[in-house]
């Protein structure tokens, strides 16, 4: 099963699928049964999955915070649509 997931693009995997694959990678690395090259390949894939999971989690946390703020009538509303553009700063 791990080999089927490893050929799948990370961005095409669900959060749960990516989490399961990362757990499998960690277990295989901890076992110490892999050759050096395979260990490095799995480690690299694990780092890529971890980065993707962290990004997805941060995005989800931001969405939850927006929803919580929207349900809290006392919370100030942050409207970023009227913020000035900063595109010219790098020019």
C-alpha cells in the first residue's frame, strides 16, 4: 500500500492519506531495515509531505478563525479588501 501512495502526487492526496503515508515513512525509517538510498528517498518524501500537511493545517486554522470571528458579534471585523496594494514595494 505504501508504494501505491508514494507514486501519488502529494497535492492529490487527502490530508488523511498524506498523514498515513507520513506515519508509514517514519515507521520504515525507524525500523533501520532500509538501504541508505531508500532511506534518503523516503526521508525526502516525508519532508515534502510534512510541509504540505503543515500548510494545509495552517490554512484550515485560518478558515476556522475567520468563521469564529464571524460568529462573534463583539469581535472587530478585519476587512483586508480595502488595504493598499504593496506590489510596488519590490519595484
